[in-house]
């Protein structure tokens, strides 16, 4: 089940609120300019599947979202617990950064914790199969795939390759991780 934990930056150990109903999550994020929605993840994709297989299985929603948002680039995160580079891949996503463009993420299988920092609050969204999140350009964020990753996520953007503009803020290290 997807959830949203909202933290004030001054109290990273205690969330101000925890939401588990779709409508509550969507409306809370919408107030911050972030779209949270569901999409029909009908394809059977298992974490660890190849990029080509993931894109092929999810081509229809990818095409729709790319057209809606004027996007051109596709990145795939497809990791299972046996991936030999899971630790280094996890570390590469787990640093606060921002994109210069709108970013769309589709979660096709498994789960990951996407955290966004807007003003004085961190919105930690546990994203699962069928979740869709659209982040406006400039949104500070980090992604935690967990110690034993089991996730397939598709990232859509305007440019290739994926380029993160890292901040010098260590918010990611201060807030709970996916496995906490």
C-alpha cells in the first residue's frame, strides 16, 4: 500500500502526518505542485527484467505520458535482491538532487521510497506498483530502493542521459530510509 509521511526538516525522526488513502496522498502532494496518480500496470514485469522488456511491456502509458508532458528520454530502474551492484546503485540515487526539468516516474513492480523536499517539509512517498508521480522542474528529491531492492520504475524526462544537480544538503541521510 502506498503511503505518505510528511516531516518538518527540524524533526526528521517524527512525521507530522502519515497518510495511506490515495485521495489524501494525492491532495497533499497536489498542494505542493506534485502529481500523484495511479496507472493501470497490466504487464507482468519482475524486478531484474531488462530495460527493453520493461519499456516494451509499458509502452502504451509511456507514450501517453511522453506526449502529455513533451518528454523524450526514458530511464529504467529494474533491480532485484540478487543484483551484484545493488549497493552502489542504491547509493547513486540516495543523495539529494534536483532536475532542471519535469520528471515523471511510473512504478511497474515492487516499491521504493521517493522523498521530495519542498520548503521546510519532506514528503516521503512509498511508491508501489501502479503509482505515478510527476515532479515539477527544480524539485529537490532522492530515491531509496532499500537494502534488498525489489523495484521496477520508469523515469521519463526531457533529456538523456539522466543528469542530477546535487545539492550540498544531506537531508537524505537525516530522514528515515525505506528499511527503517
